[in-house]
C-alpha cells in the first residue's frame, strides 16, 4: 500500500491540493505498516529459539525472518487454508471410471506428496492409495506403487504403515508392478537393515525366482547384493547380520520347501562359471565357513537352559542352510565334514534334534564321497553311528541314514558285509512273522510284534532302494546264495503283507515295495504288482491312505529317475564322448515311459476322488510325467482343465502352469480338448461337493465370483477362431438333442456368465448364438409338446385326423401375421389357457416331465442372455445390429462390467431341488403355464420385416412379458446401455432377451 501511494504521488505532482491529501494518506499508511511490523516482531519474540538471529532491539528484519513472515502471512489467506478441500477432491477423482483420469490423479497426488510426505500418514490418503493398489488397471496400480516407493524410504514409519498393502502387490498380474515392488523391498532391506519385516520381505522376493525373465534377473541381482557379495574379513557385524538374515529366511520357509534357495544359488553360480573373478563363489565360501562357526557357538550356548529353545531352532536353521549349500556345491563343505560327523550322536528328545540328525546325514551323504583319503576311523565311526540310528529311530531318520550309508558304502568303503548283516536281521524277522501269520492270523503274538513288523517292512524296503543285494559282493563266496534271487524273494515277502488285514501293515508293505522298485523298476511290470496298484487306485472303497501311498511311490520313482538322468547327463559331459550315455538315458526313459503308460489311466481317474490329498498326489505324478516327456500330453489336457477348478489354489496354479507349458509346445491342443475338459471339470466338482449335498455351481462362491474355468477361457480367448468354436460347442450342449443333464447345463451357464470377457465382441457373439439356439431348439420343443397334446385333443373331442391335418396345413400356408392374429383371437376361445392344456394332456404325464426337463436348457439360455445384457450394459439395438461376419475391429472396444450383478437362475435351481418322479396337480399346472409363456415367446420371436411400428412395439411388449413370466417374475429394469458407445433411443427399456428380431424397430437417433 505504501509503494502504491508513493507511486501515485510522483505521477500527480502538479495538483497541490491533491498532493497534500496524498501526503496525509501516505502518512497513515506508513503508521499502519509500522504498527503491523511491531505486531509481527512481537510474535517472533514470543518464540526466541526459532528466531535467534533476530536482535530484539533492532528495527530491521533480515532475509530469513522476512521469508518466515511472508509464509506466515500467506498461511492466513483463504487459499492457503483450503488444502484439505483440494486434497479431498483429488482423492475423489481416484474413483473415476476413466483409467487415464485415475492415472493422472495418482500422478497429481504424487506431486503433492513430494512436497510433504507426511500426508501419507493420513487415513484418507491410506484409503485412497489402497483403493488404487487394487485398481483393475495396471497403469494405475503401478502409479500407486511408484508413489509409495518414492517416500516410504525417507520415512521409516510410512514403511510400516503401508507394508502390508505394498507387499501384496508382489503377486500382481502386471509385470511392471511386480518389478517396482521388488525394487522398493530391496531398497528397504539395504537402507533399513533393522526393519522388523526384513525376513518376510526376503521370503516374498525370493519366491519370485522362477518368475518372468526380467523379474528373475532382478531377484538374482537383489540377493547377490544382499547375501552373495564378499564381506570384508574385519566386518564381523555385517557377516553376522547376513548369517542371521539367511538362516531366518530358511527357517521361515521350513513348511513350504527350499526349492527357491537352490534355484537362486544355481542361477548365481551358473552366471559366473566362465568368469575369471567369482564373487558369488567367494561369498558362498565365507558364508559356509561362518555358518559352521555359528553352529559351534550355538552348541556351546545350548548348555544355558534359558535360551535352549531359541538356540536349538537357530542350530537347525544353520544346519539346514549348510545342507542347501551342500546340495548345490558340496565341495564347499568337504573341509567341514569331520566337524559335522559328531552330530550323528545327538540325543534325540525334541523335533529339532531329529532334524539336526537328518540334515547332518544328508550333508555327509553328499560330501563324504568327495573327500580325498578320509581316515578309516572316521568312516568306521560314521558307519556305526548310522547303523545305530537305523536300528533305534523312526521312519524319517531311518530313510536318511540308510541313504547316507548307501553313499558311504557304495562309493567309499565297500563294506558290504556290514550292510548284509543289517539286511539279514530284518529280512529274517519278516520271514518268521510271515510263517507265524500263516499258521494263525489271529494270534496275539502278531499283535505284540506289530511294531517290529512295521519297522522290518520299512527298513528292508529302504535297504533294497540303496543296495542291490543280487550283486556278487553281497552273495560272497558261498555257492548256495548264488542261485537265490533276492529281489524276487523280497517282492514275494512284501506282496504277502499287502494282503494283511491291518491297514497300517499294508501301507508299510506298499512303502517297502515303492523303495525296492526304485532299484529294480522292472518289477512294476509284474502282473501281481500291476493288479495291486490299479485295484487300489480304481476301487472307490479302498483306503485313502493306500491310494496316497501308491501315488507317492510313483512320484518318488519319477523323481529318482529324473535325478538319475540329470546325473548321467552331467557325467556324460565330463567324460567327453567315449560312450553314448545319451542313448543309455533314452533306454532308461523308455522304461519310465512304459511304466507310466501302464498306470496312467488310473492315476488320471484319481482326479475324481472326493479326497483333496489324493487329487494332490495324482497331479504331482502327472506333472512329473509331463515334464519328463514320458507320455503324449494331449490325453492329459482335459484332466488338467478339470483339476484346474479345484478349490485349493496350489493345485489350480500347478495344473494351469502345465496347461501353459503344453500350449507353448503344442498349439491347438488346449482348444481341441476344451469342451471335454469342461465336462470333466463338472465331474470333479461333483466329487468335491458329494459330501456337501449341494447343487454344483460353475463359479467360485467368494468375492470374485469368477468362473471355475476362467483360466481355460483366457488361454483360448486370444485366437478368435478357437474362441468362437469353443463358445458354439458349449451353447450346442443346451440343445435338446444333446441330452445334457440339467445340473451340467447350469454349471456351463455359470461359467459362460462369469468368463472374463474383455471386448464387446465376446458377449455379443454369445447372445447372437443364443438367439439362434432358442429359435431352433424352442420350435422343436414346442412341436414335440404339441404333438402329445394333439393326441389328447383327439381323444377328448374326437376330431378326425384329416381335419386336423388340413387345419395344420392351412396354418403353415397362412402368412405369419395372420397366423399370429388367429392365435391371439383363439385366446378368447380358451384354447391357450392352462385348463385347456391340462385337459389335452394324455393320461401318461411323461410329455409333461420331458418338457420340464428339456425346457431347462432354454430357460438357462434366456437367463444367461439377460444376465450378460445387464452385466455389460448392452441395448436391444446393439445386440440386434451385431453380425459375427463383421470385422473384429468394429467390436474391439473394452467392455465396462457393472458391479453387483450376479447370475441366479432361480427356476433351474428350484427345478433341481424338486422331485420330478412325483407329479402332482400344482406341478402340472406350473409346467403347463410355463409352456404357454414359452409358446407366446416363440410366437413373437421373429417379427416380420413388413410389420408396422405399432405392431412391433406390441410384439415386443408381449415378448418381454413372456420372458418375465418364464424367468420367474424377475423383470429386468436396467437393461438399457449406459455406455457412451450405445444408442439411446429405439432401445427397449422393458427388458427381455432380444437378438435378431427380438426388438422393435422404433425411431432411432444417435447419442452425441
């Protein structure tokens, strides 16, 4: 104001009176300004700590304080106080329908947060960001993740606040979103090493090690930086932190398996095979050496009773981690083998103690054969320790210890007498127990000796897995033993106990058989073995445990065969080309292929088991078989489609992955077997729901409401020709001639209603073909019902056949318009009412039942079309104009699905609950009324081109009324399209199913 006054004073110098006034005015302004300045200085003095640079007795203001004063003054303005209003509006825009608008709003929010990251702590911000992290657009989700990534690092409290919603996005369907999340988690791990969720974050990241190539590379780089970079020798704290982090992650994955760690280590070591500098190898050596040191420290501290549980868990985690390193690079552990051996003598009192023994046995199995000139004392002590453990402890310990003994004896000591003595001990016990059982199956001695019997069956099998007792080294110099075939004797003995009355004994005998088949796979071709396996798998009354064990046996055999083949391949590469090991591999795989062909049908049929565990192991066997290329995949496709509808996510994912692999190698196989797969999936769902006693539905009854076969549709959708053929095949099942059972039709309709359609062409094509099916099948259905009524009419009124025929011919010849009028005229005569239909029916009610059954398919199609129409917001006009022969680009627009619309075919669900064997008068009347509504619908199905506008409108109203009645009174009110692409007028709001000729041709104008 002062400046303005001074300026105006200079401009008007000539006017004296005016000049005097302005001087007075300027003086007032200056006084007011001085007053305000004093007021502001008084505020500054009130908080001296913030304004220490300002002298209390000074009349001048320095630059910093002036800035502060200006900011204070600015904050008093109305605009500055409207921050919350603007932020709320931006958050509201995040819910807009247009993807581009939501993305821009997200970027706008990012600019706001860049100035003040603390606003992310607000609850409304948290809700807004979380909503966009769940957005259906990848670009919006990516923008939301990017927003968080920019600011959670500088504010640790924000990392905690947004952690849960951020880490969920590591499983996002968008590759770019997953990448960005992994980068954020990596940065948190590196910059906030004390963050409490570090272990969980590492577990989430490392599980993406088999993801898409770009993500796989990012994960490898992330963990190379976190774990597999050499640590300076003097930085003990960093090494300890690294060891604790790795062992915590290994402990956290105890229940889910360690494949990820092995894969990661393989990837990293393989990437530097040809490099001169090998940092990963050096880092692994450091880690192994320090892990062994930590094991020794934990063992010492176990004497302290207070921390015994914690350190015991740490000890297990360290030894497990060492085993994982040994599995990939056993050379790293060679110098520590003698340090690990004493742990075989651990006294077992807890689960952790057993895990220590098992992991040490697995480490020694891998490492001892690589030792150069190990001492005889060390080897002898180890053999004795292993034998004690075999005799003393349970199945898991026995299995690992026998495996370790096999590696030591077969590859290093050749101490076969020692093993033969052990084998004879248990084999002899089995022979004795067998003879006792043959003499008296009900003897109490057998009950007393049951634990010994179970241990003997398992141990004999385990020994036969790792040792070939028909070798000369085992038979020795005695000529008596040479003629005895041990494998056949063991087979005979184990087969005897598979027929035992006790299920536990049967199970152990089958486990023993499975072990011996790994050493001698040819035994699986024996007729008695084949009958045993196939009978257990195919018999619905056989024990679930026995089924699972047979499948486990096949799974273990395939896994061992795969390992053996990989080892043979590695050996072949090392030995150059002196012998054709590849050919040997082919012979071995030929054996595996023959075995799997023998049992394939029964394994596939196991997918229809009511037990989830049986389906799980059957899928494992099929996955291994397909991965090894032992069978032609086309025969498995429908079964994989079927098991892809399983309620367990792990099984769905595994079967879906197998289908993707098959589709990559053999294009067209999925499409070829798609319909058979959907039919089979219905059988699987019947098995799953058999105990629940409920109607089988074709969608997941959760928040998603997604189709059970949505993955199959997603695979087929990309090829227009395949997609159309698939959809037509499904719709053809609704034809009365297909004789498909009603519940299966409901299941298929559910899938068609919930498939993940993306473009307008997909649902429009379905509705177009529904119209065609209705037109053909509906006419046939009415005709067959009319024929049964004519007989009844003749019986009641004694109308001569000739008259009836001539009347029918006249009806056919007459134009449709006249025909329709005649029908409508006859309504007044009572011919088209329920009582008339009931009187015309023959005494036998079978036509009524047949009509009720056959009409369900038509009703489902009507309801399906109505549902799709409401879901996608299509108008009658849009549906009518659609032509499948038009270019794909015409209908290539993305569909906007409406929320909260569910497929609920009420009449079909009621029909399935009804007992149709008992027909009462009420049911007859209901079906007769349904027939009349259906007849009315068919009469108005195809309006004539020549009909006038009013007639078409009346026809449409009549048709919609018939549909409403048929669908149980569910009059669809909001059928009119709400999208901008639709045409507004000329679209019937009254609802019903419409297609070519389903709607009137009223005045049309385009919405601008």
